[in-house]
C-alpha cells in the first residue's frame, strides 16, 4: 500500500540557517510527489512537485526538493530559512488506486528561532 | 490554478445536529475532494466527488454520516450528520488542477462540536 513517512514531528532552526525536511514514501510505481505548506490559520499551498525528469525540483519561496529513487526519499530543502517559513509541512504521494488520490504524511512542524 | 472558498469558515455545533459545508470553485473542475484534519493531525481523505456520479468514500467514512452533493462543476457540499465531539476537526475542500494532479485547497472549515 502507498504510504508517506515524515520522521520528524517538529524541527527548530535558527533564522538564516539551512533546512532539510525528510520524507520517505512507499509506492510500487514511479510516484507523483508533492510538498505542501500549511501556515497558521491558512489553507494548504503547494510548494513543489515531482513527476519525472530532473530529480532536483525547484519550488516557490526558495524551496527545492530532491527525488532519490534508491532511497525512496523526497527531502525538502532551503538554504536560508526566514521567520515566515514557520509552518506545518506535508509531504504527499499521488497514487493511482481506482482513481487518483493523494496520500499525505503526518507533517513536520517547523519552528524558526531568532 | 483555482481559487476555492468555503462556508462557513468555522462553527460551533451541538452534538446530534448536522452541519453542511459549502465549497465553491472559481473554475470548472472534474474532481473535488473532501478531507478531514483532526487537531494536530495530517489530512485524511473522506471522499472524492465527481460531478454526475456518486461520491466515492474512503474506508472508515460512510455516506450516511458524510453525505456529499456535487450538483455542478464548480460547487460541492459536505454534510456532517448527527455530530459528536469526535467530529471536531478542520474540513477541507480541494480540487485537482487539470492533468498535473496537484491540488488546490480551500481555507477550511473549523468545526467544534460540544
């Protein structure tokens, strides 16, 4: 069955420091992979997506993610975190199971300290 | 892209009553989704609603508890019936953006059942 694991429930980084959020997926075929962000009191927004091609994908707000098939991972990175990046981040995998559906990981809450 | 609105944004309801949540999209879309996000949790798909057909429910969700209507390509409703405190959650509507499988989410409806 398809699944997404985000091993870190929460992460704290200093403003200006680099960030990496981990995501591992389980899916039998080539996955559709996504990262979404949910800021306090707001809906979910797509940061970036991977379907095929270049394994390093660029997203909005300076985020990028790298797809590594051998490790079944799709980690999210940002070289320099801003205080406004504090939010909940969800990794998701799209699966064709009797129609297309998106399966979300448990989320990682990012705290940014000054 | 798609802009999605939901009504109400929040509500406090008595147990045993029902609440209907509306989801309006600014463009015609084929697939609409309803999710539940319990406090501090990830998103759980309730059902997929395609215009012109019955909604498809995920395991653990039934039509009697969460009836869904999809009268046209821009609108859907989710009813939470015979509510109990365990139904206290954020309910999110989303749509799929064409063939890219990425989703756009509404701002959510925060439901508290007392």
